[in-house]
C-alpha cells in the first residue's frame, strides 16, 4: 500500500509503516453528486495537511494517540470515474485494509463514500449498526440518482443494517415517513437534544458492532463553517464527545469516517477542527482498549 506524501499527524520520531500501524487513513476525495457548494474532493488533503499542526499529546487523555501507529495511504484515484466505479474502488481499498487486520479511518469527500464501506463491513459483522452524525437525514430513495450523498443512509438501510442519525435539522416528509415505518432506523433531532439525551442503548438494542460516520455539517457552523450544505444549529465539540465517549466505552467500534469537509479560503480553522476531531476520536478508542 503506497504512502501519502504527507502523513496524518506527521511526526519524524513517531513514523510507522503500513505493517506496523494499527490505524490506516484512507483519503477518498469523491465529489460526483454534491448539490450545493463544491470542493469536498479537497477535504482529505486539507485534513491531512492541517493534522501536521495538531499537538501529539492529548491533555484530556494524558497520552499521545499517535503511539498506536497511524499510516496514511495515498489519495485514491477517483477523478473522472463514474459513481459506481468510484465506490467499487473505495470498497477494494477498504477491504484490503481490513483483510490486513487494520482499523480504517476514511476521509471524504461526499457522504456516499460510506456506502461501500458498509457493504464490506456487513459481511464481517452480522450485528453491524451505523451511527451517523449529520444535519440531514440522508434517507431519500433517490436524489440525482440512487447513490448520491442524500441517499447514503437509505442505501445502508436497504442492506438491512440498522441506522441511527444524530443531529438532524433538515429532512423531507418522505424520510420522516420512512423512519416511522422502519423499526431499524432512528433519529435524534437537533431540536430534541435539550430534553432528550443520547442513549447508547438505542444502538445496543440492534447490535454491539458500531460503525461511526460523521458528516461535518452535523456541527454548528459557528464551529465548523466549511461544509457543502450548512444548517443553522447543530452539535458543539463537547456535546459530540460526550456522545462518542459512551460509544467508545460501551460498544465495539469497527471503523469511522469523516465526510463533507469543503475547504474554504480563510477558514483553515475548519480543516484543523476536522483533523483534531479524528485524532481525539482515535484517542478515546485507544483509552477504551479498542486500538
């Protein structure tokens, strides 16, 4: 597996090769179906570049998560490929990483990147559950095609994989009706969060193995402005980690991805935010004994 010229959390005294790393970063800058602001194909490179400025030591965790070994693959060659061919290529790279016994963090790119990842994992974990952080339901039957970013959770649900979405503040009547009639989908709306706390049992009732996918528009745009489809309101940093810590401590997290960063001039803080988010998530998984 070829190395990216810039490594996530690059540090000369902490470098490990592919074979010796527990975590593999897969950059998948797919951008075929974005429907508002363009640029998410540049998200992976921006996150990786920003990560080189993140402090290796985590003051809350009291250790350096990089010590587990993190290796970054070269960017997948998706430019000019059809949506179907792109997703197949992503799945092939992801499968190789998991066949080698590694833990993958996939960087998008549009949210449809998650579809092939779940195609692979559902064969490995019969009780797989997907936890999605997103401002949108992404449960449409079709939206400019069946493999678009607005249909990703519907395609996963079609695989008979349970889906739970946190932070929704934009959804269609069609999607609301679908959730009401499907016992293996659930939503914690943004407006509910002041009265209804996240409960990890909402995941465990379906299965122990959890895949975490984060569309960065789940966050308040005051904190995360550089996304393709921003929505008012949303999660804050500490709110997110209060949820993620429960998930890390009480489930078995089998993979994660960060999607939909849309780098913007003058908003490099968003790139840094995404990079530190990933690093801290890995740190909590390490503390929980999962990595």
